[in-house]
């Protein structure tokens, strides 16, 4: 555990505001002094020397976070355990087995009217002082 800074405030949306002594990375996990989870870093703002860090709480809102006000918090150096991806046979029915890589499998390309573009736009001429067509 590395010290990140002290909790200075709580945002109206429920985030914990920490005044950091170093610049952390977004996505790192923040814990309290005893290793209890506080949340995950979602935003960094302010000066580079001592930024403000917004931590999205990962625990239920039971008032336990308010006890952290003015106390130091730490970055958890342990990597979170990643879940393994499920293979296609472990996924339930109704999932596509093959992926097309963003291309359509059937039907070819669509016309511009099918894509929702407007066909009646006139090209920009660059001179707006001529007025509009009536």
C-alpha cells in the first residue's frame, strides 16, 4: 500500500474527494488505513503537484465513508483478480457464435437514405454573406 493523500470532501454524487500528494492512475483501487476498500479512482483534476482525485465508492452507502474525512487513504498495489472470459460453448443460447468484425454478413451495403443521412443538403460554399436560397 502506498499513501495517496487525505480525504478532504464528499461530492453530492457520492464520490470521495482526496487531495493527493502524487499523481495516481485512473482505475487504481483506493483502500483505508486497515486495508478496507474505499473505491476506484475515476477522475483526476487540479494541479499536477497535488491533484484532487475523485474516488467512486465500491461499498454500500452506510455512512462508513464519512468516517474517512481528514484521514489518509492508500493505493492498493495488489492487482485485482481478472475474471476469465467464457468460451462460446459456456455462453447461453441466443448468443452469436461468430463475429463479423463490424461488417454485415448479408445484404451488402446500405444506401445513404437507409443510413439516415439527408440527401437534400446543399454543399457548403464557404461564403455566408450571399444569403440563403429561398
